[in-house]
């Protein structure tokens, strides 16, 4: 009887041991499931980016930075066709207005920031150096600027390439596209950069502003406009193509209405916004562009565009 009782107690102890083991294993599994669920639901990676200021003057830098966890790839789009692929940096606008800065991290995380650029130039202070030279010039002709003051290092950025273009007290530079540029001079003696605004025009383009009236080369006009818009959509230089169209066909009115028909959808916008949209609107093919011209002038009052997405098969 004693042996039987001892054996019964042994079996009971073993059963309790297995129960505790099963409970322990169940707790481990449950903890692992909770961790995985928390990681997938609550610890999803979010974008961590910012810009230093959202209101700027024309000669002030937009400072941008991203601290997204484990980020590998960045695409900053500045709302005017310009892009950057660095994690942090600066960018300067050449035209006042309202822009939307868009950031895409690793091709999936997205954030956007509204930016307003004022048509004013912040005064450069605390500097012993000034810039002397012309405030206007023409395309493909050399511009000469001089730095006046005591310094030993002079770095000139002429605003067309977004980099240092010339070093030295005297700077010679040739612009290749018309527009309004902000020249930046940085020296070893100035606390802040010194700025100089210069307007570049294209006399040859201005001589070609005679409109071709409907019925006399209308196809030439249509093909010319379509080709310029397609160049913008394909990533070609924005300023040269945009200002060519504005001067030649719109009498410098960037707010001319544009009716756009794309993939059976229609919308109306202004010419500047439409062209800006081409720079970040995806793969666009411009099929046709026509103008409505004011009877009393050679200026277009309406632009009609037909286009389609390159990803859509046209029938």
C-alpha cells in the first residue's frame, strides 16, 4: 500500500510539472504574438522631416532636413520642377509665390510643406564687401561683376546652376536662359552672403514675338507650343521653355486660362500652374495645344490642351 501511495504521488507531481511547463510555454507564445502585433501595428515607421521656415524672401535659403528612422533614399520636390536627393540641404527660389514642397522617403513615406516666397530681398548686413556691376544682361553675352571691399576669398553663385560658378574678386559669367537671377557672393570677411539681382533677356526671342494668325501657319504654332510643353514635361530646363511661351504667345501674362483634357477628364487652371504641374505630374504626353487669340491684339486669351498619361494606352 505504501508503494502504491508513493507512486500515485509521483504521478501527480509529474502532472503538475507538465501543467506549469505548458503554462510557461503559452505565456512565451502569447508574449511573442503581442510583440509582433505591436511591432506591425503600433511601431510603423513614420516620416520625421521639417523645413526651417515656411516664409522666405527671394535671397533666403529654404533649409530642409529629414530624420526618418532607417531612411535610405530621399526625393525633395520644391514645387517648381527642381528636385534634390539629399537627406538635408538648402534651396533658393528665383521667383516669388506659393509653393508646395514634397518629400518622398524610400519611395513610400510622403510629406508636404507649404512655402511662401516674398518678392523682397532681405538686406545684407554686417559686411565690408559690396558688389558693383550691371543689373541687366542678355543671353549668351558675358556679364562682369566686381567685389568691392577687403577680403581674400570670393565665391560667386550666379543662380543658374545652384553651385559656385566663379572664384575671385572679378566674376565673368554667361547666362544661357532668360530670367530674373539672384547672384550670391560669399567671402571670408562677410558674416552673411551679399546679393545682387540681375535680369537676363533674350533679344532674339523678343524679335520673334510676331504671332502667326490662324490660317497662316497655324500648325506651326500648335507644334511649337506642344513641343515646348512636352520639353517641360520631359524634365528639360523649365525657365527657358516656360518664358519663351509666355513672351511669344501670352504677352507675358502668366495667368491666361488653360483648359486641359486628359484621359477623358477636363479641368481649368492658369498657365503658370499648368506648366508647374507638368514638372511633377508624372509621365505626360502633350497631344495638342491650341490658342484663342484676342481679335484686337496678338495675345492669347485662352489655351486648350489635350494630353494623356504615358501609362494609359491611347485608342
